[in-house]
């Protein structure tokens, strides 16, 4: 579910960031492709061990990704969307490390090696997206641009800004 959600969300986010130079669209697409390949290979590996991951787990992941794409991303700034995408891949790499340990406990060296290899490959994508998100600190205007281009993105981003401004005003009053 986690990997499938990353696949779909990163692909959609890449399309949204396509027009923003340096915002990581190509790297998000590469990470999405890697996750898709990992899931494809994982299906065969888990099936050989009598484990399944479809249709319930992947279907639920797709639903969550769809909600996130439709409801959350439009209200975000580019830097916020990239930092949340980073959390997704951190979840995937942590899950792979956990499963790698379980495979080691079960003395399944083949599965442990498979998971370790994918953890390292996905960790490389994690580092790339982290660097892009951090580097946006050098381009504040690009960092705070709406994640979703066009009128819908500007409207959702504007609403989120107004809510944030109201929250800051309220917080400043509570300090006094």
C-alpha cells in the first residue's frame, strides 16, 4: 500500500511540478518508476512465500493517493509538497528496513538481500528529493509557489494562506 501510494502520488506531483524548473519533477518521476519496479518484483517474491498484496492493500493505497492528490496537494506550496513526498519515501525505506530485519530473523537470506537492495535504491531517491526540497531555500519565490498550477491551484493555495494567516493571528493573541 505504501509503495503504491508513493508511485501514484509522486507521478501526479511530478506532472504538477513539470513547469517549475528545478522543482524535482524528473526526480519524482524516477522515484515513482523505481517504486513501480520494486512493487512488480516484490509481487513475485511474496507470492513465492504464499503472501499476497492485492487487491485490498493496493486498492486502499490507491484510494488514499487519490484523496491526497485531489484534496491536499492543491492547497500546498511547492516546498510543502516536496517535504510531504519525502515523508512518503521515508516510510517506504523504513518499512523495507523493518521487513529486512524480519527476513533476517526468519533466516530468509534471499528475501533479506532483496529488501536490502531495494532499501538502498529507494534511499538514493530519498536523498535526491531531500536535497531538492532543501535547495528550494535558495529560491524562496519558487518554494512558496502553489503546487498545483492554474486557477484551481491559486485558489486552493490562497485559501490555505488565509487559514494560515488567521492561525498566526490567533497564536499571536494567545502569547499576549
